[in-house]
């Protein structure tokens, strides 16, 4: 299941966090009375990446963002504005969630994986 997919903005690639739509939050369960959760996502090379999803403590809008190893992931994959990041999840039989992250770049109208790094 696609947990979150986003075309990257300049801010997503230059700062140490990725802001994403609140409609994607159900894929990242945050424990009650907390405003963040940590998890590991695997890229296509099966490399684990440690991420943290956080939300605002107050206010009308949750405004979720992703941190942790996000800045390192951006540098390592050479991500730039206009690239696409997709995070998927599936539930194991024991109830644990497994996350995968994929980075793609559009070239001549087609999306290509840039996960070779």
C-alpha cells in the first residue's frame, strides 16, 4: 500500500525535513500523547534508513514532516526538486509494519528509479 508519495520541493531537498500531506498520517501510527514516531524504511537495495515522523503539538493542522536520516538520504541519492519519493508499507502476520522507500526521477516523460546508490 502506498503510504506517501510526493514530488519534492526545493525546501524538501535543501532542509533537513520532508513535509508531506496529513492524509498520509494513518500509515505512520503515532502513539497517543506523543507527537512523533520512529521507523525504518528499506530502499530498493535493502539498505535500512531510520526516519521519524512528527506532527505539531497544537493547532488546527497537523502539518506532518519526516526527519531522521532524511537529509542523508537526499544527499546519498542525489535528490533534487521535481524528483519523486514514494513510501510503501505492508503488514506482517505478526502485526508489524514494513516500510519501503523509493526515489524516482522523470526523464523523457517516464519515471526511473534513482536508488542505485
